[in-house]
C-alpha cells in the first residue's frame, strides 16, 4: 500500500470542520473512540489527484491548546507526540471567516509546534453578506502559511485544498510567535534547561501536566533541577501567552481583513431576539420538541410496524420452509427476532437524528442551549440535555445516542445515566394493563379518571426520577470536567443536506453495529433460557400435558403445552428461584418469569404472562381477565390487587428492564462500568420503592 498522507482537521467548534471532512471523505468514513476514553474519533480516506490518498482525522473541536477538557486533551496528546500513530503529516486548521480573530488563536499555537500547517478559511460564501474581504497573499506571508479560502457549503475551494495537502512537503513550518516573548525570564530559563527541545512544546507539556495531573510525563522528562512553578503562576503565563497571541493576530488582521459594515444585514439579530425571548423562545422550542416527539413516537410507528410484521413473516416462512428442529428454532425464534429487535429501532433513531442534525446545522441548537442552560445546569445537566430527555419518553436508545451533542463529558454522562428513568413507550403496555386491573375505573370530578391520572403520575415520576437522579449524580460524581462557559452563537444557515444525511446514516450505523451485537447476543441467551429446560418436565411437556388434559381442543392443548414448557424452562426455574426475593413485593414466580424475560424489552412482560397463563385467542378470555382471576398461592386473595399492582407499576417505573439500553450505554460510554452501575443502581432503587409501596399498601 502506498503511503497515505496523514491529515488532521483541527479547529474551534462550529467552524465547519465536519463539513470539510464530509466533503473530503464522502461516505468513506468511520467513527470510533479514542482508546480508553469516550471522545468520538472520526476518520476517513480522501482521494487526492495523481492517485495519492490521504487519511483524514476529524479531531474534536477545541478552542486552544491550553486544554481544559478531555476533548481538547486528545488534540494536544496527538500533536505533542511525533510517535503517535495519528500524528499528522499536515495539520489543516479550519476557521470561520466571520470569527477569524478568535479562530486564529488556535492556529498560531499549532504553527508554533512547527507542524506543516494549512489554514482553511471556511464559509467564504458569507463574505459578501457580511461585507468581509481578505488580502490572502498578505495573510499567507504574515502567518507563514498557505491558505485555502473555501466554502464547504457551496463546495468551493476544495480542489485547491487537496492540492495543498498533496504538496504538504513544501509547506512553511516557521512558527508565528516565539515563546520567549511570553515571559523572557521564565522561558529563558526553560530553554537553558532543555537546550535541544522546542520551547513551545516544552511549555505545553508543562501546562498539560498541570491541567491533567494523571497524564504521565511520557513525552519529555522534566529535569529535576528545573523548578515547575505553582499552578497559579503557570496560569498567569498562559494568560500572557493568550494576550501576546491576540496582539499578533490583531496586528495581522488589521492589514489583511476589511469589513464593510454597511453591507451586513440585521436578520440574525432579529431572529436571535425572538428565538431567545423569555416567552417566545420557550414557546417555539417546545413546539419543536412536540414535533420531534410526534415523529419518534407516532410517525415512526408505521415503519416500525412494517419491520415487526416483516420479521414475523420472515420467521414464519423460514419455519415452514425448513425441517423442524432445534437449529431451525434457533434461527426462527432466536436469531430472526433478535435481528428484528435491532432493526426496529432504526426509524426512531433516523427520525431523531434527522431533527437534531437540522437543529444543529441551522444554528438553532445554540440558541436552545442558551435558553435552557440556566435551568438545566442546576441539576448538573446541560441545555442540550433537553432533547435526549424528551426523546427518552419515546425510547431510550435514540435518546442516549442524542447525548453526543453534549460536549461536556460530565453533563453528558449524567444525561446518559438518567435518561432511562423517563417513561419510554415500551412501558406503556405494562402500565396500561396493570392500571386497568388495579386502579378503580372511576372519575374524580367529571373529567379525569383515576386510571388516566395514575398514568400521568407515572410519567411525572419518570421525569422526576430523571431530574432527581441528575441532581444527586451531579453532587456525587467526581469526574473532572471543567466548564468554562462559552456559548457558541453561530450565524443561521440553511442546513447542509449532505451533513444531515451523513449524520443520520452514521448514527444508524453506529447503533446497528455497536449496540446491535450486544442486543443480538442477549436475545439469543434469553431465547436459549426460554427454550430449554434442565429436565424431562420440559422435554416431555407434550405427553405430560396431553395426559393431564385428555379432552382439550388442539389449540387449547398447544397453549397449555407452551405454558408448561415456559414453567419448566431455565427462565421458569429462574422465576421460581427469585420468588423468595420478589414475594415481599407481592409477586409470585409467574410475575418473576415476566420480570426476567421483560429484560429483552419491557413490553415482553405482557406477552410472557399471556403464555404462562395459556391465554388463547378466545375473545372473552383476555389476558386481563386471566390476570384478574389469578389468586395469590399463599394468601388466596387476588394476585393483582392495589398493593401488588402499584408495587409492580413502580418497579417498572424505576427498573432498567431493557437490554438494548444497556447495550447502547455500553457503546456510548465505551465500557461496561457505567451500564453496570446504572443497572445495579436502578434495580436496587426499583426494588426498594416497590417493596415500600407494597408493604405500606397491603
Ligand atoms: P464543526 O463543529 O467544526 O464540525 O462544524 P460543522 O461542519 O458541523 O458546521 C457547523 C455549521 O456551519 C453547520 O451548520 C454547517 O452547515 C455550517 N457550514 C459549514 N461550512 C459552511 C460554509 O462553507 N458556509 C456556510 N454558510 N455554512 C457552513
Ligand atoms: Mg464536527
């Protein structure tokens, strides 16, 4: 394989890095994580002229090389370490022509590392509207660099950028500033102690160690006789550095950038006033949330039903085509439904990310953050947590994925951990049937029924659980994650279709291949446990049931057999084994089986009970009637009474009964630590609350 040119895209957030990345790589991209941390790593291949290829890395958005967050630290780690496999042959710094002054700070820092650097000035299409003009040759000379003036939106200037990448060996590497100018005394001594090292690099290693104590001093060993200043002194030097850099940038831009104020339009200011208005801002945002909610809850139910039926059909026709046997059972009852259980989420994920991408792309999301941040921050959440939390009421899977937009790791983690508290749509069937059994069908006043009030209360409990848990987690979690408050207010733009579509495709792929594997594995395990038993009560179920009920029709017999098999399967035994544990909550072993198997998805609870009570397709023998007729084996009172019913409702309100959520949290947090913590915590909480409820009410 010919050598690929290694290119890193670096830049402040919202400068169009990802748009440039998409233009360079198209769909030739993949998303992973940096080893050991949850910062997203996007890489792809770009075809350059003359058959050369470039490997493009879209680094996390960063404001400067003075790292204060995990994301930024990734960038510094790579740039400081020439041996790192991601160390670039050429650094492409992407800037926004409207924010050039602030964006150039990072550029000058990267220049000072003496890495071959190209300066991309993006959003050139905005120049005429905002009245900006640039003297490119002068800027190139003053900044010792090559400049590509492009518009990722209009697909202009990309070929020039590719040419520059191709000729990376001829790029100037002369730095912009000399670190000595920050503080001649301190930096002079530093230079003397390490005469053969790059001064600026040394400085970055020192400050990085201050900001991230855990980072090993692997790249450069600090000499024992060079005294490292106190943290506050180093911070002071960092400030001096920033001032010097801005002085340099101001002086360059004075000569090379001109703004004709008159031609700028005031549309942005007017839109901002409405969208961040104390009333209209919230009003518009909640209207948009409603639309999103409608899409993932309602509109996606059509493709989801199709997928559901499609997989059921696939399973049935496979069954009829192939000879019966355990292997075919594995395919038709284990693998195909498992696959279906993955594919079924695609419509919701696609819809949600379609909306989120549009909101982000248009620049509106930044206004939402501005609007919601103050409220959400009290609970350790971010303004951007609102979208995941609301989406969680449809399904936790897309909701957890939507937290990726939250840059701050601690806020993102808290959001991921609390999203499963919100009442997802899979809880609804469980709630509905139990409510109809145990809550009296009476009205309070004339309009509201006890039943609908209970349902509403359960939604509130879900939301309250999420916010309360966030508040506690914010106090408890020690994760280091500095929050220096920069709200980006990019200009409004019509979303780039290409960015939106790539984002939707990529999120869907990430789910299918990331979480899909775990969902598949767990559903096969659950299938095995439900389809095999340890003894001949299971294997001889047919004979046993037929002997016991000689006079039943074939259909009724089949139901009895299915119930018998489930009772003596591994899951059945597990249900009986946990009976002593769930008895204090008012449940018996049958409910125990329901709880265990509903780990596949909560709504499975109802279906499992239908099987175990051998409910047929008979009109008047509904699952509800059967459940109502069940009596408790010990007390002889109805099994589903107010106490056990409320206890069960509360159990499902707090328990993390969903392997797909577990799988997606594993993927999004890059390890088993957080999903397991979440599983244990939520299960203990659900158990305790259900226990208290039952013991008080019984
Ligand atoms: P990143 O945060 O640096 O990865 O930036 P993105 O690629 O996500 O882009 C941020 C916003 O700028 C999006 O709304 C893009 O559609 C928009 N954008 C990107 N390139 C251009 C451009 O050349 N012109 C204009 N007008 N907008 C652009
Ligand atoms: Mg990006």
